[in-house]
């Protein structure tokens, strides 16, 4: 995916969400995922299989476009208590994941791109042993690491209202809080051009207005449910 991005883009920063580091649990599944991604790259029609299948079945896609973001507004609270209890344990990063982490890091380095590791708030997927492993890797490679699981109070996360599915994912309310926090972090720690109002980026301005209108409606739904 990163190789494909560099074919048409020159990002100043790449953000890597770290849950993927611990997603694969055995060699066979890791190899299968890797082969699948390679297949998608060289035979891209398979990556869009859901789209062409829907065309053949005449299924209609919604006209809304949120640049990859999905509004998910259901609320199933997380109620299992504190999940980031400090310790010295480390969860092992598999060899094949380490291999691809290095490929990503070196590709960013080659293209003059900074790499930021980010752990999104998720009690189901995050713990201190995983934090320690990512922190050690970041220090060894001189990378920035932002673990938002240690920032939930600053972000304002309320697991009764901001959890989509019992602590696995954030719903819209939680995602909005994390996005604002991350946006402020990026503004304070990096320098990016402001493209708002530029002709080349007019679709972003247009879609943002549509996004804002739906966001207001969805937040009313979440507040009413809470």
C-alpha cells in the first residue's frame, strides 16, 4: 500500500496504526495475508471485488464520500475497567511483522518521510505489554510513538458513550475526540501546508461540508442513546 502511495504522492508524514503489529498469530496466516496483499498490488481487480460484485448485482452504493471514514454510531459500552496497567512485560513481535515494519520504515526513510507510530484507544486490542514492545522499537529506530491508550483522560474518552462494540472499536463520538486530539498533536509537532480553499483540494472542502451536516445529526443520535 505504501509503495502504491509513493507512485503518485509525496507524503511528509506516514502514520502507522500499531494494532496490525499484533494481529497475526501464526506463520501460516501471516504468509496468507502477505500473499494476498501482493496479489492485490499486481492484480488490483481483486482488491475491488466488493465493488465489481455489486455492479454485477446492480446493488447501489450511497453517494456520500467521506474520504475513507465510516460513520458508526452504535454504542456498546466497555465496562471491564482499567486495561493499561503499567508493567515491564513485552509482547513479542513476530519475525515476519518485524520484517515488514523495517521495509515500511526504510521506504519512508528513502523518500524523506517521517514515520509516526500511533496506537488508537482500544481496550480489546491494547495493553501495556504491547505498548512496551512498540515503545522499544520506536526508541531503537528513532521514531515518534503516540499511544493514545495512555491519553484517554486528556482526549476525554468515556467508555460508556464512545465505544462501538465493547471496547474493540470507537464509535463516531470516540473517533471525533481522537481525531481532534491527533490533529492538535500533528499541528504542534509537525509542519504541514494548509490546503483549505485551494482549487486542487476543492473536493475536500465540499465533502467536509457534507460531513459536518451528517456529524451533527449522528451526534444527536448518540447523545439520545446515551
